[in-house]
């Protein structure tokens, strides 16, 4: 009885049931893929321990479509808002600066209160006037450019150049043909130059929507 108990206590747990003296084959060691199913076996050790997948995502790693899609174009409402706002802000800035210089020059030698009044009047006349003019020009030019894009179906330099030329002719139409035609040519040349620079200089996908 004691012999059977001693044999049970000293029984080898790794021995097979068929033959008490033979050992079982040890199980295979786990690979790196078992612990990190995303990274392959050849991934660096740091990536495996930090649980960082080495494979890149299939889609571009950008936040907005305009950052990687070169054919992206904003809607006509967004472009209209941007053009009018930028033109009005630029006109107001340059107009008030010109009014400040003009007011100081005209009130030279006067008392301080008179100089302040002259500067404020000059800035109030020059700033809003130039801002309204540039805002109206930007409104017409942006509208005509969107119409040209929808009609032609392509986004090239001819759209802003033609829109600016038509805007210049209409803006100066009350002054006669001798003034309206040169104004249209000048506006068209400036728009073509700006569109060309925005598409060629720097990063095109960031500058192409300026015109």
C-alpha cells in the first residue's frame, strides 16, 4: 500500500500515458506575431513592446482633402466670401494708411486738436471708399470666374483672366470705351499674373485657391 502511494507521489507529470519512461515533445515557443498581430516578425523591438504598428495606413495621412487632392476646388460661396473679405480688408488697410499720411501732411503746423480732426476725417474718407471699391471689384470678378469655370468645366488661368477683364470693362464702363478697354486689359493681366504665380510658386495646393 505504501509502495503504491510512493509511486503516485513520484509519478512524472510529463510522462506519456502509453510509456511511463518516455517524455512528451515540448510545445513550440510563441512567435512575435502571437503577441503583436499587427506588426510582422521583422518589426523592430521598440515597435513590438510599445504596441506601435509598423504598417502605414492605406489612405493619405492628411486632415483635409485640399491638403493632398490637387484637383480640389472650394465652392463658389466660399471663394466669393474669401475674395470679397480679403479685398475689403486690404482696401480698408491701405485707404486708412493713405488717409493718415494725407491728414498729417495737410494739417502740418496746426494745433493738436485740429491735426487730430484732420487725420480722422481723411482716414474716414479714404479707408471705407477704397474698401468698398475693391470689395465690389472682387465680388464681380469672383462671380464671373465661377460662371466661367462652370461653363468651361476646367480650372485654368483663362478663367480668372477673363473674369477680371470683364470686371474692369464693366467697372469703368461709365467713363467711356477709351477708359474701359485699357482697364479691362490691365485687370486681366494682373489676374493672369496672380493666377500663374499662385499655381507655380511655392506649394501649388496651398496657393491655388487664392485667385
